[in-house]
């Protein structure tokens, strides 16, 4: 799933209390991709790395620097997410429910990433098992995702203004 959709789903599910909650859930929903791919895209923009060619097909994984692959594993692991969630809960003595958007990001990525391009290592570091899912860029997945997000936010706004 695209990074913005992850953030919007996260906010819809975990950020409905107030504006602060919305933005925090949006951040946590996008964080796995921002932390793994963000430095690469920033460096590409600054000319530090060459950008992979843009096409309808994902680029070759070899066109992506090794540090992205390295960061993708912990940021897309349900085990690391659970450990971080519990650690923050222990430190703050209360759960930060907006962090659930991070877990939701991983759950959405499991069926919507193919083996050929960044399959989701949701059991890392315990197992390297991944699911060979469908590409989130497939129109049969991408456009219904946008429609469901629009419907979800439409319903949220409708019931908030009633």
C-alpha cells in the first residue's frame, strides 16, 4: 500500500479522538515506510543516489540501496512493533493507542506485497517467512483502497457533523 494510504487508514482507525491523535496516528501509520524508504528518497532528491526509473512495474530490488532493505525488516515486523508498543506503555504507564497505526500498516502490507518487491518480514527477527501477496499498485487493489478511504472519511465527517 502507498505510504499516504497507510497513514490515512491509521488515522481513521486510531486517530479519531482529536487533531493531535489524528496527526500522531497518521505519523505512525506512515512511519515504517518513512523510516525505511525516506532517507533513500531524500538522498535521491539531493543527488546522493540515483533514482530508480519510474514505471508501472516496481524497480529491481537491486536498484534500492542495502540500507533500505536493512531498515525495512525491523520497521515492518510485528514482533518489533509489539516490543516497541509495550516498551512505550511501560515508560509512559499508559498505552499510546495511535501506535496501533504502525501495526495496522504491517497487517495491510502482508497481503499487498509480492515476493519480487519488498515482501513484508512481519515475523522478523524470529523468522524470514513472508507471504507472496498481490501488488498494492494493481488497479483492482489501488482504486478500491482509495474508494474505501474516501467512504471511511466521508462517513466519519457525516457522523461528526450530525
